[in-house]
């Protein structure tokens, strides 16, 4: 399984970005796909996850601002990020796993910088 993120960049506070994660390989057995982020000097943390293509979970810090979605026909995972804040600045990673709560595959990440 290969995961490739795109869509990161520099945005002003209050702005929006949409991240994409293209998946290829043996993805039919993947149960969970999600977005994670790692800010400088901090541990990687869960941002949003889609389980079995139906239920979703979000970190409290992004609820109401970020939306995760999947396009199974395109094998692509998205993260729509609105009302961005400087504290959202991080490298965002796409992760996928065979079971809920696990990540077996990681993308290389895409940098999101929120700054004026």
C-alpha cells in the first residue's frame, strides 16, 4: 500500500485548505484511514479518522472546522480544513490500517503552515 499526500501550503489565519491522500496497492482490506499531524517539537497526533468508510472521529481541537471524507472510486482520502489557526501548523500525514486504532501504512506527509 502506498499513500501520497498533497494539498499543503501556506495559508493565512482563517483561511482554508483541502488535503488529499491518494492510495494505491492492496487497499481493499484497509479498515481505517485517517489524518494525523506533527508540529515541531511535538508528538504525532490524530486529527481525523474514517473507520469502515462510515464512522468518523475528530480531535477536539479541530471539531467543527475540519471534515474528513473518502472517495472510494478514486481511492482518495480528503481533509477539508476551514478556519485555520496558527496552531494548526504541522506536517500532516495520511495513515491507513487494517483494524480500528492501528496504522500499518504512512504517507510521507505534507506541510501546512498557517501564518500571516
